[in-house]
C-alpha cells in the first residue's frame, strides 16, 4: 500500500493544474510594481486573479487583499480592529485556532476586554450567551470561525453575523476550513472580515487572502510599499496568487462531485471504526460537522494512545490529533477541552480529514491498523 494521507485539514496536495499555471507564471519574473512591460504583465496577473477570486466568493475585487497566510490575515484584522476602529472589547471562543486566540490574548494583556462565548455539550457555540454579551453596548469585534479545524464543527455564520449586525459589532470569521469547500456569497453574508488560505484548498502554501467588506478600511500593519494599495507592503508573489485563484476555481468547479464522494467516505469511516473498534465515538454532533473532517475518540488505553500517531506513521498513514501546529506537542486539545467531559477527554482522539482522492481501501487499511494497535 502506498502512503496514505488523511490529514487534509492540515494541508492539501497542490493540484497538477495549479502547479502548471504557477510554473508558467514563475517564468515571467517581472516585479508587479515596475512600470515597464515586465512589471505590467505581472501586475495584470495579480489583478485578474483578484477579480476571479472575488467573483468566486461573491465579493467585489477591491474587497480582496492578498497576503502570505491566514495567520497573517487573522492577526491583521484583530490588531487593526482595535487600532483602526477603536474596538475596546473582543468576543471570541476558546475553540478558535491559535492564529486568532493568540492575538486576542495579546490584546487582553494590553487592557482590551476579552469575553469567550460558552460552548454547549455538543461543541456548538451558545448563541444565547453571545447575544447576552452583545447587549452590553461597547465597540466590539466578534471573532468566531466558520468551521473548526480540529472537530469540523460548523458554526452558524449567518446567525452570529446577524446578531453582530443587530448590536452594531464588527464580525470577523476565520473561514479557512470552508472557503473552497462550500459555496460562499460574501455579498449576502453578514460578515465584515474573513480570511482564507490557499494551501487548504489544493493551492500553494504562502498564499492567503483577506476580505474586508466595503466601505470598511483597515490600516496597514506592514509598512514599506504601495503594494495591495498600501494595505500590505512587500513585493507580491504573482505565482502564488495565480495558483490560489486556479485552486479556488477548481475547487468550485468540482465541488459537488468531490463533496458527495468525501461525505460518503467519512460516513463509511465512522461506521467501520464503530464496527471494528466498538466504543469509538465522534467528537461533535456528526449532524453539525463538516463533510471532510472526522474527529473521534478511540477505545484505546492511554499507553497505546501515546504512540498512536507514530505507530500509524510507521505504517505509512498520515493523520493527526488536532491542528498541525500542535500535533507534536502531546498536549490535550484546547478545542476538545471546551466541551468534552473528563472521562471523554481521557480517551485518545484522532482527526481524519479527507480529500477526493482518498479511497475505501485506504480506510480499510487505516481501520485494520488501528484495530491491531
Ligand atoms: N485558521 C484555521 C481554522 C486553520 O485551520 C489554519 C491552519 O491550520 C489557520 C487558521 C492558519 O492558516 P495558515 O496556515 O494559512 O497560516
């Protein structure tokens, strides 16, 4: 059996069509800021990618800004909401990715009020609690992700956004795990800011985007040039941007077929695990989780669990426990800690995240390997 990759929430392979386009662009080396023809053609590649991405996400081209990754995007929005808009409070959740939690906690240390929305027993956010927090009238940024990268739990983006509108708060959504996986029409979503990252939808690493709903404007954090209209200085990487646009185009072109395959595979995986490893339980209500992420607790002893990922790796299976940045740490997941009880937390968990090229045979091999563990 070849190597099996079931860690697509951490990153995805780059599709060959994307590599092909990126390679073409790499051969045109102009600096997009140069005014001669080399520069102009590089610039025009960036601008046509911007238009293409904006059209795919239902945004205006001027609302999309390019940067290096979603961590950068989340940091920029959170920092500038405080600096540019005079936000004095941030409402978030302890289930957010660290790319949100860390900048939020950094502001907390500097005196910005931070409140965390309660999490219900099934991993859903308590929107009644969110509303009660919002009733305290204060300039507020709400930073709540769309889909959780560890559990796949889907938050009610529209419900959250409507509450923010009702109470006059800004809404920032980390949409890293939903862009390219679900149809998105930003013109109709009650979201002020969002971020996405190309490597989560079969594009290159080092390419991210931020959406800032017009007419809102965030001041730049990185200074030193007029790139991205001065909002994000630094020479752009046209090959990365073109690769991101191509990857997004392909994601939406094949969305339905890929989703149907992946959804069935996720269902099959859970059934097989529960059949061969009785006591396996999903983390998060399966009805409310995304189709490409399955997070389960396994009925294994703690000593087996400690070496589990390593043992799977030795058998050429790549999966993880939570976010890639934490995989090696051995620390319990800060996301699962929000809603599992002590007994549930004591069980080892794994995150299996799928793409359209995964097969039932791969799942059979994974389940057989786990059963022998
Ligand atoms: N937010 C979420 C939900 C993620 O899953 C990730 C990546 O794992 C990030 C942010 C960070 O993205 P990037 O790797 O582009 O910095």
